[in-house]
């Protein structure tokens, strides 16, 4: 079995590569190493797994991608431009990486004699700012007013691509979904909420949980855009990998499907609540400054993970408290 991971030196990709390499699977990492921390993750993978196969290349290079991906059993498409702010600054590059890059992956798969399974990492940003949802404001967080949203946002909630990033990732997800319908490919789209954990270096635009944790460890001021009461559901990286694996094990059921994936209502937190938890775990006061809201930012987003539980028996297990402890321990060690 050949595992092929685009963006395999990134946060999620490197964890996936480590999982498969640790179990003796042929694993190929395809990455242009453009993101901060990618070279460190690659060095870590090479140091622990001499049999790693690495291609330094770009998903925009179709012929190179097609050749490297040939013979794969599973393709994890993790490569993307991940920063909403950068998509405002350079929407063309954002489109070329996220939308065209995804089309390149799908075309590389479609032309194979035995097309592999394709796992596509999308985002909750495809639902837009969700301003039409009524919210209740509490001391430290916002929450949904509508009882119908008690379990969070499900896959039937209307799409509203907001920001160039939301548009490009949404387009990639729709292509991935449609290639299952039109060409019979085995694809699964995961609209992911906030994923965090080891190998996430905490750059401001690439994982706010790790960013806050790194700042707190270094006793540096944290900038909050908005009032800090915005809520997200958090999913620890090991739980995400478990989700991928279970979905693949049940590919006859999951092929062509779209899933919202996150920590759900049980593992949701506001920015202010997470900072309070960090202060408790580190036994130190954290300095905060506030800035204006960023365009398209959702005040509350919580994934309804009912469909993952129903279709393939997955639900998140790692609490925010436990996951944060693991992340802090790793950040402290590097």
C-alpha cells in the first residue's frame, strides 16, 4: 500500500506521515516547503523514518504531481494556502494553490488505472460569516440561540463562501465531491474546524490554539481580533487521524460524502476561555490586546459531528484540557 500526502511536511500532513511510516507503510511526502515549520517537520520525519520518500514540488506542477502520485492507494490532499489574511492580499495565488491545485490532484487520480481513495481537508470557512444566526452573549462567550443548533452546524447548512480563502477551499471541496459523482472516484471531503496539536508551530495565521500557547510560554502579548468571545470547537490531531482512518475503513459508506469534523459541543471554547485555561495550566497571567474583527470571522462555529458517528462510528475523544497539556508539553520540548 502506497500512501501519498500532499503538504506532507505541514502540521496535519507530517502527523499522518509519521503514523503510516511508524507502521511500515510506503509513504510519500509531496511538499514545496513554503510554509513556516515545514522544513523542521521534514527533518523530524527523516530523522525518525529513513524510508520516507520525499518530493520537493508544488501541487500546481501537474505533470510532476501526476508522476509522483502514480500507484498510490490513498491520497491525503493536505496541501493548501491556509491563511485567510494572505488570501486577501494575493487572491490569485490562493486560488491557484487551493482550487487549481485540488483539480490537479483529482486529475492525477482520475487518469490512473486503479484510482486511489482521496481525502480532502476542507474548512468550516465555506459556511461564511454566518451573521444570520441569532446568538446569545454571555460573560466569556457567544452561543447559538436556536435550539435546532444545539449540536452545532451540520452538513446541510447553506454554503456561503466568504473571503478568497473560503471561495478557493470551497471550490476545491466541490470539485472533490463532484468527481465522486461524475467519475466514480472514491473521495471524502472533511470540512474541518480548529485542529491543533504537536508539529504545529503556532504561526499567527496557522493555528490560533498553538499560536496562543506559544505566546503564553514565551510570556508575550496575545492579540485578539474581535472581543475574544468567539467560539470554536477544537479537535486534537490524533482524533482527526482516527477520523480519517475510520472513514477509509468504511469507504463503501463514506465515498462521495462530506463531513463536518471538529470537537463538537463538548470540546468547544471561546478565545477568552482558552486564555484562562492557559493561565491556569502555566500559572501565569497572559497579556492581551484587542484589535478590530477580521472580515468574515464567525462569532460561533461548532461542528455537528452526528454524521461521522452515524456513518462510521467516530466521535472526538480528547478534551480541550488534555489536548492543551499535550500541546504545551511538545512546544516546551522544541
